[in-house]
């Protein structure tokens, strides 16, 4: 793969950075040690315009080019997942119950590689804003950074991000204009009845039976309230109740996720779920409370920026290794907030065969880090070229 030669020379260093980050995962907004590692590397590269403490532990660093021009944003997420690692690697997580199971260690490394190259060469005009973001997995750190004003504060005109993709051939890129990833909502339903002896259910108000009826009712939203060819996923992923075989419990709990692209569909789901919970609770003589939380919006790529990014990806990986009109997916990503604030694009970078995202056996493929770093660097040089 025709990665930038100078970045290819960083490959061993990048692998060491990534494996250090892999061994020291942090969750949510508490990415302070990761941010500290990032800042140390940036200073080693000669970058001095560094801003910390954004969204608690986020970092934005500015690299000045040659001459006046706009600012282009490049983003990487830094947080890990609450999963016990099962890779057996020599650099496996040193923190019990936490691991980099989504490759954010690799995303951070790719942006660091691009930062090193851009700081050395500065073969662009204007500025580059390097955005290192916490809390992608839970908390919407991208939205918090936008709410804290990074787009205006650093005068960012356009923004780009990459996510690794297990199963996509190593070094291949995929993306699409328009909606690429779904909006995500979560729901939590708390049911309270009257517990009692399992042999005398007539003396109880059984929350378990109500919970099962609510779960079945929720599944009819997709099949009976929604056009079958439009994208919608509703999954009940948790049901918790009871402590013994001969006790009808006092309470029950259901939880799950909703994925949509159309805001009107999202509103319909929330309305129907409210009606189903309230109506079923009345029918079974229990109390039920629905906590419906609207989370990340859909990730919508800007058409012109996506075409430009795909062109750069072809320069780096070759014409046959880029798909620029993939089918949209029901996964979610809080880079969506940045794309709501500024035009840009989000792409997937293949890392070949191996365990999937959010699996205990997952590991980022270090071989693709120079590819991602080259993409970021070439994107900047082509978007904001030095004239003459």
C-alpha cells in the first residue's frame, strides 16, 4: 500500500505507542492518562499550541502550516470499554475489566502519526486542529466538545474521522455520502407490582408477566407501526427480575436500544413505546416508568467532502481498495455531532480478519496505522495545498 514513506518509517514507533495505550485503557471522560501520553508525544513532535481539559480530558492541538488559510479538523477517540480482555497478548490490558475492544488505541495512534508528519513537513497552508476525544462509547464526548465550542474557538471549517473495520480487507477504505450510521436511543423500563409467594400468585401483582408483555408489545412497533423497508431496529437487550424460584418479585426491569435514521420514525417509536408501557401496566395492574433517552444522532456525511475523502483514500490505498457508496449501517458514532456542526466525512479503514469490535479477543492491527495516518496527512495537504 502506497503510504507516505516518512510515515512508513514511523511504523515501529506507532506500534509501540498503540501497544502502550492498549495496556492502559481508560473509560468515558476519564481519559486523563491517555491525554497525558498524547500531549507528551505532541510536544516531542514540536507542537506547542496544545489545549487540554476539553470535555474533561479531551485535547485539541494546532499545527500551523505555511501561510494563511482555513483550519481542518482531524478527530480520534481515546476511550476503551468495560470488557475483560482475553487476547493473551504481552501488552494486554493491565486494568481488570477494561480493554481497548473498539480500536480507539489505534485511532489515537493514527492521528499521532499524522501529527508527527505534519509537524515535520508543514506542507500545507492554514492550520490543522488535532482533536483527541474522550467518551465516544458512553457519554457523547464528541457532542460535549462541540458544545464547549471547539469548532468556533479553533475556527474549524471541515472535519474528518476514521474508524477501523474488522472483516474489511486490510488497508481498504469504505464510506458513503449521506447517512452512514444510525441515531441511537436507549430505553429503561422499571416495573413495580406486589410480590409474594410463588404458590399464591393471586395475592400478587406480578411484574414479571407485565415485563414479558411489554417486551412483546415493543417488538410490534417495527412490524405493525412502521413501513418494513425503512430502517429501524428495536432490541430489548435486558430483562431482570426475581431472586428465587418460589417468590414473585416486587419489581422487574427491561432495557434496550433503538436505532433510526429518520427523526420522525424516532418520535414515533418514543410515542408508541410510551403508550405500550402505560397501557400494559394498566392491564396488569402494576406501575411502570419509561425512561427514554435520545442519544447520538445519525452520522451523516457531506457529499462533496465524502467524494474528496474517497479520492484521497484511493491515492493512499489504490483505486480498487476504496468503496465510496456502501450500505448504511445501524451502528452509531458520536462523530455525528461534529458532522452536524461542520461539513466533513467519516470513513472505515479495514484491518483484515480477526475478532470483531467489542469482543474480548479483539486487537487493533498495527499494520494499518500508517495507512490511516497517511490518509489524514494527505487529506490535509490536498485540502490546503501550498501554492507555487
